[in-house]
């Protein structure tokens, strides 16, 4: 069972719940650790829990019948996902792998459905969540065909700072060039060159294994 402080830290949506709803969410949520490279789930798995990232970095991806892999989303601390799978009670349609040592929050399906049925605040959160994820996947289908390496990296990086999915005001993320390359589907060397280009444009500031966003709006629209 997760602590009250921990749930508030990793789940911004929990702050809008009533005391009864918050306690129900807390009692139904636990934490599990995953090492670098470990799979949280594979395509076809049935997980009886809604999932959040407490700490670390995950990659959501899928592989076509021809063997081509595509990243659907990068997920950092504060991200919650898989609500559609829980509501429809179906198997996962994606692989989920930890790109570094990560801690994942698991909310029991029964708890999720109770909140879904009883909490107006929780449902408002889910509506915003669905809208943003839909926009993300539509954008993925568009830029995967049209953008070069730097554009793909820019879009993936911008999504890690989406103000709806990550409502805190943080603008600096600890992330390596290797991890960014894995999210964008490019090599570490190309990620390095792309970061340098985005820095030259004034969109980001590069530190040691960290990136600070200076202009999120322009970064999200970049098509280079």
C-alpha cells in the first residue's frame, strides 16, 4: 500500500479527490521496482492494474508484423496510462520497457473502476488524459512519416513536458542521449547532433545528462 505523501507526489490528480476517494485510491495502489531493460508488460499481457510512473523512465512501443518498431510515448515520473485497457478489460496493445531503473505504481482494477464510477474529479482527469493521448498518437502518425531525426527527437522531448500529462512546472529533466535516442528511434550519435541543433535554436539548454526546456511551444512545433 502506498503512503499518502507518495501518492500526492506521483499523482497530481489525487489532489482533487475527496478524502474518501483519496483513501480508496491510496489503499488500492502499490509500488514495484524494475531494473534497466526490464519489461513492465508485453503486447498481449493482461494486467489487472492501472499504471503510473513513480520514478524513472519508460518507453511504450509497438512492433509491426514486418518487424518495424515504433515508439508510442516516453513516460517519466508523474505519467499515468493504460486506462483504456482497464475500462475495456482487454490485453495490452504495446510493450512497456524501463529505460533506466524505475519504480511503477500499480492501482488495482477494482479501485480504478470504483473511482471511475464515483469520482467526478477523477473522470475530469481521465477526459483530459484521453484528449492529450489522442493528440499525441495522431501527431505520431503524422510526424513519423514526415519529420527527420531532429524533428522526431524534438516532438518526443516536448511530450515529456506536456502540461496536461505532467502538470508540474518543472522544465529540467534528467535524461541521457542514449535514452533520448531510444525514445526517438535514432542512434545516440544522431541524438547528440539533434540536441546540439535544438540548443543552437534556443529551444533547450543541455547539461550533463539533463535537458532544460527554454521554449516548449516552439520545440513542440519544430519540423526540422
